[in-house]
């Protein structure tokens, strides 16, 4: 009877988590708050542990005229060390609406993209292993540009060329850390010739980078327009390369309802992610989930708490 009760409590526990790794994107304001406030970091760590998050994509570039990575690297050292002590990996998140980094795909801005990554690589080269970033996540999305409608193919080719330059820089530095971009799931429907090979853009990206964070923004796991179906091709291709695909989901408000879990409850998202995990577990390329993003995720969860 006691063992049965324990099993039931485990099933009903609100913070019980699936076995798959979980990451969360954290943007400029919240990242700088964690770096500069010990209490904010303590609060965030408690949240991560309660929600089963073991990787943080921490913003690591300029914000409001400051660049803490270059000006106060000790703040990154302190936070990364603290997170590592809690079993949480830290990836440098590069790309910013504040900096309009979608423009970095344009050839004239490629040097800015290279410089952005070099600052992270320089930091890792200087620091002790315990204080280094475990990886890098790039969020540079050409489809945000006003030119997208008329120059989609050219912009995607420029994105790939920029990507090659970034990974060449990593190779030249000789540092071991995983670098990958956030890419929308629909890139597998756009086929382009690049570097003499004709294939979907998602496959070109997988060829270049160490992993992909797939923005698989749907509010259900199953069906033709679900999370599982939209990730199938990327997972299969990445497996052949021995690389990982992290499945991204959205929790912020969106005018297209199916894009986000915002209109649903936390239990609904957990149910759908459990279904997706069950389908993805046999896939060798499956690398877990990443949630967009820290502030909206917490706000969404807080809104569901019973009011006194």
C-alpha cells in the first residue's frame, strides 16, 4: 500500500520532469540581471531546478551601451561557476533584437558576426575550464529582415556563408565548445545550391554547425502540423552526421495560436512534450528541448497559479 501511494504521489507531483535535457533561452535584460544580482541568480537557479532545466542559453553580448562579457568578465565567471555547481550548463546566447543582429547575415556585417563570436572564444580561452561557456547558441534570423520577401534565397545563402566564417573561426581558435544556431523548422522546405551541393537549407546548416536548435513552434506533438512531424527530417539528417537537434517550443503570446503554448496550461505543454519525447527517444540525434524564453515562461506559469 505504501509503495502504491508513493507511486501515485510521484505521478501527481507538479514538478516531476521527463528525462530529456531541457534548456531555456534568456535574453538581454534578464541575463544582465542574473549577472549583476546574486539574489536574481539564486531565484533563477531555484526556478531551473524546479522545472528540470539543465542548460541556460545566457545572453553574452552588448546591451544598452554595456558589454559585461568584455567589461566585467568576472560576473560571467561567477555565474557560470555557480550554475555548474548546480549541474546546469551555460551556453553563450548571441543575437539580439536590441543590436539588430539579423543584419549580420548581410556580407557587409559578417565582420560584426565574427567579432561577436570571437569575444566569446577569447573569454573561454582566458578562463579556467570551470568558468567557461559549454557552448554557443546563435540567434541570427534572416527572415526578420524587410528584404526577406524579395531576397529570401540570397539572404539564406548569405546566412550560410556567415555560418561558415563563424565555424572557421572556431576551428582556427582550436577551442572545444558546441556552436549551433536557432533555425525555424520550415527551412527543410527550401532547397538551395551552396558550396556545390543542392539540398535543403536545414541540411546545409547541419553540415556546418555542431548542433541545431530547431524552432519547432507548435502547441501539439502529433499530427501533420505537430512538433514530431516538423522535426523528423532534421533528426534523421543530423543522426547521419552524429550531431544533435534540440527541439524548441514557445510559451509567449502569439497571434497565431498554434505557434505557442501560451493559450494552454503548463500541464498541456508537459503532456505534449512527453508525447514528443516518447517519439524522439529512439532518435540518436534528439538532444532534448529548449523553451522560449525565460521571462515569458515564468510569466505564463505564474499566471496559472491559484489566486488567494
